[in-house]
């Protein structure tokens, strides 16, 4: 299992300058390789005898010309441009496989970073040795044991971090999840998560809390002269505040997902269409402030580490409109309606709690199906008995 540990660095001015130059070199190599890839691809279409571009060929081409055309690259570790081109090759591979969009040119000041292979750096306690630079202090030691695979040095606002990827054994050092049964988790905007147990966890809503300060710093930045020192200072202030908003959100999500995966072995969630939700101008800011994608990402890898299971309901599954007592389904249920009465059995339902209970019932039925028995309850009735399969660490249920 590959695990990345992100650690804050404590560089001096000379080391921070080197990091900025290395990140700029990696960005330049990536953009050069992307432009060259497009040029060679067009030439290949015009002349079929010409070879198709590849990241390996582009790396060799850059090595041949950088001493003459880009001599400043020699002052930076060779890993910075080489790993950038390898990452471009991976981006094209994902694009041709339909997993990502066409690669775009990198922009200065946006996700500045450069990567190192495991043979180009070493770690000794709370410091890391960078090629052509020397030892740089880290704020903490590496907490994960195993084979070190790579490292990525990145900048967030005016701070530098290193993300160290470690290949750890499959049997995680984390304790297994407590056997507190199955839980359904309903995500929302006013309340981040509502559990089938009735618990409601309100998100920090960091962006909403700091919105007035963000607007004030944005106006201050827009009034500064382009290229001036005051504009650089204002830009750093705004970037720090954006980083603070992100840190508050991630801290709350880490605490919540760790608590859920520690308590429950099986967790049921919905496959939300977040991209479609943020297109609603009335909800886009609130939806983005909750971090639904990050919540699911953390939940999935933490459950896998602790031997748990994540059941993902189809996005068309009517969890809110279905009565959790009798199974009666409403035709419509406006978003403004937070409580409703079942017309069949007369049960009074809280919208979010009812959805969480339905997700819990779904997880129970899908887990039984995964073990070789026909699903019951809210699951789709199959004409034939499902084949017995091994219970996996995560599963996905679909509905017609």
C-alpha cells in the first residue's frame, strides 16, 4: 500500500530560492514537453513514417539540448525536469484512457512543485537531503515505515512542504475498526453529515466564516500596481488566508472520517453529482465549502486501512423520498421540505435521518448479496440468484 506523508519544511532564504527555481524548472520542462508533444504529433499525422512522441523520447531530447539551450537547468537537480516529463506522460496516458482531460500548460504560482526519485534524496530524522542543495529541516519526522518511493516538494502560499510516498505492507499498523455495526451517512449543506444513528455533525464552513476577510484582501490585491512589491505582499496575504480555509476544512474532515472508520466496519454513502451541484449558483459556494469529494476520498482509504467496507449508493437512488419504515416512495420531495409524513404508514420523517437510515438498509442488503445471498429490502430484485463472490473492501450498489 502506497501512503504519502506531507511534512512542512523549514528552509532558509537560500533554500527557499532553490525550491522556487526547481519548481520553475519543472514547470518549464513540462510546458516545453507538452508543446513539443503537440508539434511532433501533428507532424506524425502529416507523415506516417515519423515516430509518435513519447515521454521517454522527450526526456532524451531535452538531455541532448539543455546544456546548449537551457544551461540554467544544470544548476538544478536533474530530477526536476525529468520527473515533470514523466508526469506529462502519465497525464497523456490517463487522457487516452478516458480518465482525465487533455493536459494543460502549467501556470507560474499555481501548484508550484517538483518531484524526486528515491535515489536522489535521503532522510535523517527531521531533515531531508536535496540534490545540489544539502540538508533541509523538516517540522517532524517521517511517521510511516516502509520503502521510500519518491518525494514531491510543493509550495502552499509562502510555505514549502515535502510529500514523501512510502510503500508499506498491506497489513496496516492502524487498529481495526470497532464492530459497531453498519451506519448510513447522508451528506448535506446545512449539516455536513447526518448518521443513521441520529447524530448530526455540522461542518466548520470555514469559507463562509472568513468570506468577508477574503473579500477585503481580494479588493486590496486588485488595487495594487502590477509588479510592485506591495502587490506581492498582498498576494501572499490572500494566499495564506486561502490556505487557512483549506486547512480548517481538511482538519475537520480528517477528524470526522477517522471517527467514522474507527467506529463502524461498514459505511454507506451516496454517489453525489458534485460537479452538477456546484453549477447551481444558489448552492455552489455552500457545496464547495463542505468538501464532499475530499470526505469520500478520505473515507475510502481510511476504511481500507482499517479493514472496513464502503458501500456507495447510485446517485439516482431515492434515499430521501423513500420511507425507511414501509418502503413507500414519494413522487417528488422539494429540497425545502425538511420533514414529511409517509402517506402509507403515517410515519414522520426527518429528511436527512430518513436518508441515512435508507443508506444503512442498503448497505445491509448489499453486504448480504456480496456474500452470495439474494439482496432484500431496498435493493433491486434480480431474476437470478447472484453468484457467490468474495466480500471486497468497498462495493457499489446500482438501481434501476
